[in-house]
C-alpha cells in the first residue's frame, strides 16, 4: 500500500525557496473546507523569471521528476496571454489665458 499523500513537504520546499504561488485543484478545495481526498498538489506559480528560478530550486530540493523520469525544465512562455494595453501617449492641449 502506498503512503498517504502529504502536501506539507512540497509546500515547505516552496516556502523555503520563497516561491510565489497559489494552490488550486482538489487541495485548494480541501483548504477551503471540502471533505474530499486528494493525492496531489496543483499550484500556479508566478511566471516572473526570478520566481521560476526559485521554483526550479524547490523542485531540485524535492528531487522532482516528470512522468518520464527526467528533471522538469522550467521555461517562461515568451508569448503573452493577452496583448498589453497601448502605450501610446496621449497629448493634452493646454491653453493659457491671453494677455489683454
């Protein structure tokens, strides 16, 4: 029989490396009071470059492996999910009172 899943070591590793993340999925629901059981932890990390570096360190600390046995590779997707707002500057016209 397999050992019961314990998310605490994973969360400790993430905290030790100061990874910014949120917990989602079944464990997120358990944290909010659901009585369901889960055997994993789903997170969404911040995709800032420094945070992904810290996430990589946490995964190394945990000796994390993909299903094929290889170490995970973290890369930031260079394509933004949505277009950023226009950065075109607006010009304002000012009128000064004329001297009489």
